[in-house]
């Protein structure tokens, strides 16, 4: 009976269950099975104190007793109490079993604190950690606390991944706003494993990431649309304020099914965020009519509607509605809680909490932080004040009592202030606290940060622009870009002559040229930050200010500066083309030009990522390709010359980094349903050496170790030794050398492989490109095993047609700019030739030779390079 009452947990069940417990004979009060069931029942009724009394009365507690109590704490939003129970279990010598471990992992999922999660894992025996159900729970736990990488590591470590493992990982991506990754995994998942929960998880992921088209496509593909699946789609539509479509979906569902309470709850939540008073009243009244027995759920709905009234300034109506409806429903409102572990133990805060012993310090810190964030441009949003202000109370003080702000202030008064602050709530954070918390991060450790004022000014300007989209400011940006300097060959030559004649100041050749490089980098970095987070609206606003009489195209202004920079770099190349080496003045200026160009490429990449198809089109039809062709020419010639001189090796390194950033920008032009380059580059499959080995080796041992490979000539080894640095102990840092060159060459190779693969897909009938692909076959096959596809349907069709076709097909067939593509393909051919050479000397034969040489080498004092493949790849690429 206790179990039945616990399962129902309604008014009638509570009455029967408690009466039965009160009248239970004394002989039964020593029966652990009954008492454990009673604890479970009371916890599900929400009567925590009575459950604790029953638990304390048990003389011989077992693992089930502890499990029932801890599970109850999780149910009643008091998960931090489980840690004290765990300590008691350890003192009593109670051994954890699979069920108790699952409960504790659930505790960590509720709390969401990384340190506590790791502590719990350390208590779980390894044989239990390797159980499928536990691994599933661990994926969910790490996802809930934001450690998505740890969740992925567990997912990858599981052999024979089953439906629960897949669902947990898809759900984890969704919880962390990684909708595209969730869709990718969903598409990779075997169809026979997909079930209702799988569909719900991926639709929820789309909902949280705003991926409407993808959600629609997936929803239409699902053959059996259950209540929960339709609810997930309703939630997606409601979050995007598509209420007509959401209501239509609900009406369609109700033609053949009973109404669903949770469906209406999702709709009402979206309406509250949209502040649609009339529609919220209509939905609530319908919910109350259809679901009179859902009193707990209706109580939450009352709070939503009441808060909506407050958000539009109708505090009296909100108060009256809330009091009357809560009284009628007879249910308590769930209190908002925030908890944190800033002091080394978990501390929980209620809204306007007055119970903490450091209350005065906490409130003083809240006031201090509020005054600081106001200086950064923060303005209290009164729509999040959900009640009438009391006497002598302000909007700032009302919002300052929110539990998350108290928890944040509690962390800031700790000494030292924690490096990592984590706060978890049992309810959704309000919009004002969300903004407040972001700005609080800027003022943290303000006294110790010399650049704090600069950061504040920068943040203020970002927030101002994103709020106002001030056209005059963009006009100023365009003017600044037009007046940014580039490398001036005449100035450079005059300064050098002046110094030679002794009439110029020392190092004037470097100081007088591109003197505003730091400002230029900051300017374009600022433009890059404006588009962070793939803010499509703002990306488009940089190109076209709709609704304004003034239009400034920052995209084209950026291209214009890049073209000027490339032309100045070409002047530099011609100046030094007849010289044997680039002198110190030349290196200084060249590095300055390269660093600026790198930032401009990064800014252009951010303009179009997301993808922003209209900005892609703007670039595809701009003079960007003139600049790209010029850079390709410079790369091809200068890298060849620099690679012949070991004294120029650092300059070569900078050129390779610039080339990498430019190719990444080119990949962004093809973004849509293309290969995910960033994931490929960071893939563990390409970590071709063991970074934990000691990479220090003497030149003599280095030469001997290289000679044992029987694939390097003495000339090769001499060249390599000329390119490395010897430390004070007379040793070579092999790892540093490998990092310096191999990773860059490898990244360029990856991106070239991805770029060529996409060109072949979107230009299948171009004869010149087909010859190019045939020539690069061995090069592409070298990377083939590691290429992975992301299929993003829906909007991708439009992006493909508009950006890729315009960029590739039209340039080839309908314009007079064929020479641009010709130069590009020539560069591709050169790169393929170099990479083919790398593949030829980095294939399986090298691995076999290395293994044989390693096994035959008996000199224990020789420290071998982790592998010679990276070094040879770097050498051949240079």
C-alpha cells in the first residue's frame, strides 16, 4: 500500500498513506522493508521531516534505507544533504552498490557542481563505473554540470553503444546548447536503435538551440508521433514565439488523442516570455478547464501568468490573481533555490535569504557589485520584479535579493576569491540576473587587473552597439578602417637610409611604419567580437542597416583594408626578392603586417560563420578574391625562399600561421552542410606523437637516432639541426620543434583536404578541377579515414544554392574572373604536390622502418623522438 500511495502521490493517496502509517502496529516498526517503503512514500509526498524521523528511528540501517533517504532529498530539491548521508555511510562501513551509486550520481546531476561530481566518482568502485547504466548516468551528470568533454569521453569509451548511451549523449548536447552536434549524433545513430526518447532528445536539442528548420524536418520524419514527441515540437515552436503554429499542432493532436497538460505548459511558458497577456489568460483558462486535477502543475502555471502581469507593470492584478488561484488550488509554491560551493562546502540560498551567518557581508557585496555593473552600463529590468515594491525598497534592492545574486556575492567575499565559480538553480534564472551575472564576471578581481578599465569600456561599447545598433558609430568604424595604415615601402626605405647616414633615430625603420598596428588589431578584433556567438541579426547589420537612412557596409570596408594590406605585402616581397636574406628591420615589419592580416582573416571568418549566407554572398562578389590570389602568390614564393635559410625559420612559421587562418576563412565560405574542420583538426586520431615522453635529446643522440631510421640523408639531418634551438644544457627540445612546424603543416593539410573535397562536391563537372582531384588522389586518401560528415538539412539547401553556387559556379561560368580561380587552382596543385611528397615519405613504410629500428636499438641512453613522421612532414612541407 505504501508503494501504491507513493506512486500516485495525490491528495487521496497522501491521506490513506499517512493514516496507515500512523496506525501501523508497533511490531511492524522494526521491519526495515516497511520503514524503507514509508520513507520513500513520505518523500514523494514532500514530507521530508517525517521521512527523516522514520529514518532516524531505524536501528539497523542498510543500503536500501540510505538509498531511500538520499533519493528523497533529490526529489525534494535538497540534494546537498546526500553528501552528509554518504559520510555517515562511510563511517558505518556501508558499502555502495549500483543502486546507491546511481542515486549519488543523480545527486550530482541535481547539484551540477564539478568538484562534487569528481568527489562522488572517486567513491564509486571501478567495476561499478564500467556498468552500462552507470556510464549512462555519468554522461548525463557531466552534461548537467557543463563538462560536455568529459561526457563525450565516457561516450567514446563505451563498447557496443546501446540506445541509452546514445540518448544520454544526444540529451547532453542539447542541455549545453550544442544542437548541431546532437543532430549529427542522431543521424549517425543506427535507425534500429532510435526510439521515442531519442526523438524527444534531439527535438529538445533543436529547441534549446533555436534550430527550427532542423526540428521540423526531424519531426516530419518520425513515423509515430507520441504525446511527448508532439510536446517537444510544441516547445520548440513556443520558444521561438510561433504560437499559431504551436496551437495548430496541439489542435491536430487532440483530434485523435486526449489533451496533454505538459503540451499546454510549454505553450504557456513561451507566451510568458513573449509577454502576451491575452493569450496567456486564454491558455491558462483552458488548462484549468481541461485539467482540474493537475493542481501542482496548475500552481506553476499560476506563477507564470502572475509573473507576466508583473512584467507589464500590473502588480496589483498579479498579486490578486496569484493569491486567489493558489488558495483555490491549495498547493504551495515551489521556492527558488540557488546553491554554490565557494567555501568548500555546498551552501544554499533562498530569495531574500536572511539565514546565512555572513548575511551583512553578502548584502554589502551585492550592493558593491550592483554599483560596479551599473558603471558598465547595466540597467535594472523592472519587468523581472514580480511583486509590488515595499516601503523604502527600490528595483535594485528587490532584484538584489534574488538567490543567484546572493550566491554570487557569497563567492566574492571568500578569501581568496575562487578561480572557478559555479552556481546552480532549481528554477530558470531570470533575464535580469542573467545579464547581471555576465557583467559581474568583468568586475571580478578588478583591483588586481590592470586592464580592468579597458575591459569595462570594451564591454560597455559592445553592449551599447548590440542594444542600439548606432549607425553613426558604424560610419565611424568605416572611416577608421579607411584610415588604417599599411606597410609603406617608401617610408621604410627612407628610414633605413636615414639610419645608415646617422640622421635617423635608432630603430626608426620599425617604429615609423605601420605604427598603429596595435590599434588596427584591436579595431578588427572588436568587429570580430560583435559577431561572436553567430549572431545572425548583427552579422547582417554590419552589411546593411535596415530602417536607417545611412548604410555602411563594414564587410566591404574590411575587404578593402585586406586588399591594401596584401598589396603592401607584395611591395615588401618585391623589395626583398633580390636579396639573399631579410634583415632585422624587414623581419620586424613583415611580422607586424602578418599579425594584422591574421586578425583581418579571423574577423572575416566571424562575419560569415553560422553560416551568414548573405555575408557569404557579399564576400563572394567582392574584391576578396583579388586579395586571396595575391596572398597565394606571396605564400608560394616567400615560403620557398624562407625554407632555404635556417635563420629565417621563425618568419616561415609566421607565414604558415597566416596561411592556415586564410584557408579557414575559405572554408567558412563553404559553411553549411560541409565538413567540420575544427573537430577534425583537434581529433585525437591526429595526435601522432606521445606528448608525455621526454622530448629533450642531445644533438649527437638526435643525429644517431635519426640515422637509425634509414630514411633521412645527412643533408636532411644537417638542415633539421640548423632549424632547432639548443638549450643551456646542450639539449634539443624535440617536442617544441615538432609543435612549431608539424602541427601547422598538418592543420593546413587538413583544411586543404576539406576544401578540395568540398570543391569536388560542388563543381562535379569542371574538367580542370577533375584533373586537380585526380592529381591529389593520394593526398586526399591520406586524410580519408579521418574525414567526417555533418549533415544539416533544411536551411542548408538555401545556403548551398545561394553561397556555394554563387562563389564557385558563377565565377567559373558566367563572369570574366576565371583567372582568380586559375590562380587558386594553381596554388592547390602546388600544395598537393608538396603534400603528396609528405605522404610518400610518411606512409606505412616509415612506421614499419621506425618500429624495426626501435626494436633493434639497444643503446638505452638514446632518447628517441616519439615519431619521425611529424618532422619529415614539416620538412617536406617547408
